[in-house]
């Protein structure tokens, strides 16, 4: 892994507009930055950014030094005890929504010995997976935010899964796993938080065993929180390789050797979600 594989999380729009953004995010996932400069200017700025793996992160040592206090706080377990976070986490495990129940059921039905969850964030999704599965499966939670890694590991510890589950600091566009080494890759509500969807799908194809599955739950269309038109966001997302919607994702998966096997749409609290299983065919190497 390169020195910028693990660092503080940066919103995908901020990454794409890295030459422009100098201030802290001022809108959810920094959509306000896109709104301020407009689509044409945003695409132009993004095209001048680093093409392969854009990042605002500095040296890894600097990031660790900058976040040392926050990491220590999370590692101590005190973050988890504060503001009733522990009770909220345990309640979410016991009372998943209907889409999450279906997601977990599909993951459980696929017998495997290795699972990688990508862009795990705070780890509640991958903790739900680990609670459901037995001890004979090795589970890795891939997350590049240094602070989140300790939160994820604390959740594994709390539910008694720390021996077979591990939080791994890495960029999901460059996964630290050997070719054809993983049975299942999962992600839960992570698509809109990634810049470089094509690179991620390529990596998923690389690390999956032939016949392996990528199981994902995500919003059918990008959420824009009434800040800009959905179509404008989608046009920008297509230009910079961000998540632009279900159909685009399935097509991009196909271009990277991954074939749609199962799909189902859910409505929950006025929003539409997609649950998909995308497979690497058995005859692929």
C-alpha cells in the first residue's frame, strides 16, 4: 500500500475537486461545493485533479500525528460509551430495517470462509454481518479513515467477534488482498461515499474467487438532500467516476467482469434501496 492508502476520510466530491476545495465541507458529502461552482466548472476542475487515486491526504505519519488524540480516544473505548452510542449500536443490531434484513439473509445464504466488507465506515454494517455468521469465517472490514478503524474493532470486541474479524486500514481502490483470495465482498450504503467506482469494481473482480459474490445494499439513486437537481449530480458523478445510480453501477460492474445475479428493490421511509448480488463467473481467472 502507498502512504496515502490510509488517512482521514475526505468526501468524494472534495477529492474530485481537490484543486478547488480549501475549506472544510459545508454541505452533506460536500454537495454545496458542487452547487457553488456549477457542473461545467466542477467537471473541468476534476479533470485536472490526480487521475488514478486522487487524495487530499498528506504523509501517513502526519495523518497519524494529527489524529493521535482522536485515535487514542476511540481506542480507549470511551467514545463508544459517550452519548449512549453503545446502546444505540446494540439496538441497531437487534432491530434492522427490512432492506438490511434481506441483505444479511443473502450474505448468510452464501457459504464462505472469507469476507471483505468495503468502505465500512463506523462498522455497524459489518458488525451485523459478523454477528450473523459463525466463527469459521474470516471477516475483514476495509476502511481508510484512521479514526473509524478503532470504532470498528471496538464493535467487533463488544459482540465477541474480535478473534475472527479485523478492521484493516486501506484504500478500497487498492485492496491489500491477493488475486482470487476472497469468497464474498460486501458493502452497505457505501456507494455514494467513494470516488473511483470503476477502480473499486475492478479490485472486487481481482480479489474474488471464481464464482464469488459481491453483495451490496445501496440507494437506487444518489441522495442530493434537495441541494441540487439529481440529474446535475449524476452528470458530475459520471464524469468523475462516482456513484450515479443503480443502472450505471450494474453496467460498470459488467464492464469489469462482474455479472448481475440477483436484484431487489425496497422502499423504506420514502426512499428506494437496491439489494444486488453481482458474481464473478466460475470460468474467470
